[in-house]
């Protein structure tokens, strides 16, 4: 059985990311991590595009985009 | 397979109590201001040794306090922060300014230690407004310079809390995190550390 997934995913504007980790805290799926204290990175396999990180990000640099699977 | 992560609270999710107590204790006895050095050294040590910004997301009590006040207590407009506030120019500029003021504070402490200046029982807010703070000073067992540092350091902490609260109300709860000098500095340390190993960041 394959899980039906939304085709919406979170995207981080990495050059503006301050790596505060607020997004990591709110992601219900553990789909976002801070890489080496530099920037957040989304695990596309885990992300369901719920948008919690988008709301939380203090710099507002995460957005949800439609993607083709 | 995507699975929901446990959101169980950990001990470090309550560190906002430490930050709140710190602010209150500064009104009772200024010498408690020395405890604030923990918020300076722990993030730096984590960044230098582990090369992560683990402090920000896990242990930063101040960030948690802003989250709580702006989130659960609804004291934030939750609007986007202006573009210039998240620019490198502003973030690095604020870091430099913050440190310049920090060293000025250390210099004033030195002058008291050297006997060239008397202890000033004031807390300077926003680097400008000198607020008499006599009620929180009950003498010191050590040199007056030790107390001068406490006044200076508490000024730094209270000033940054006020700025953080203002941007919390105007923008998102943790807007302070965008231009927090400690955050900017630990990110720079992490960048410098991984720069040598050539980290690949694209997702």
C-alpha cells in the first residue's frame, strides 16, 4: 500500500535562513533539519506541505510550492 | 513512510522559566546578572565544539519566552518581518554594533576596577536611557567593579529583551531570532567550521 501524499512541499530560501530551528520544533513529521548550524533543509520524502513551518519561521523565508511527483 | 513525531515536552522546553526568573531577579539583586553569562557561553561552546546552532532551537529560554508570549498569549501581530531586518547587512551590522556596546560596557567595568571611575547604580536601556537601579544593589563582598559589570550586563540583557518584545509584537513571536547577535555569531562560527569541510547545502 502506498500512502497518498499531497504534492505540496515546503521550500527554504537558504541564503536568508538564520538557522534558528523554529521550523524544526513545529514540524509534526520531523521533515526539516538544520544542517551544520547554517540553514534549514527539508526532507522531501517526509514533508507533506502542511505549512506549519511557514507560519512559524520568524524570517518568513519558507514557502509552500506545488510539486510534480 | 511519513510518521508523526512525538511532541512530548522535554526538560529543556521549560527553560523560559529560567529566562523569566533572570529578568525578575535583576530587579531584586543586580548581582544575579552574572548568571546571564550562561546565555553567552553555552551557545558559543556548542557552536565551537559541535558546530551546530543547537542552543537556539533547544535551550534558548528567551526564544521560548517570546514563543509563549507571542503565540499562546497572542501578543504578536504575526506579520512578516521587513526585508531589511533579515538582510545580511542589518544582521551583521547589528552584531558589530552590539559588540561595540558590549566592549564599551567592559571598558566602563575596567575603569571601576582601576579606580578611575565610581560605581554607577544605573541600568542603561537601549544604550541611551539611564534608569536609577539603586533598589537592586545591596553592596558586594567583592570589588565594586564586580557590581559594575552586573549593572552593565543586565543593561545588555534587558535592552535586548525590550527589542525582542517590540519585534515580537510587531512581527512574528520569535522575530528576535532573526537578528539576535548570538544567533548571528554562532551561525558564522558554524559556517567557518564547515567551510573547511566544504558542506553541500542544496536540497
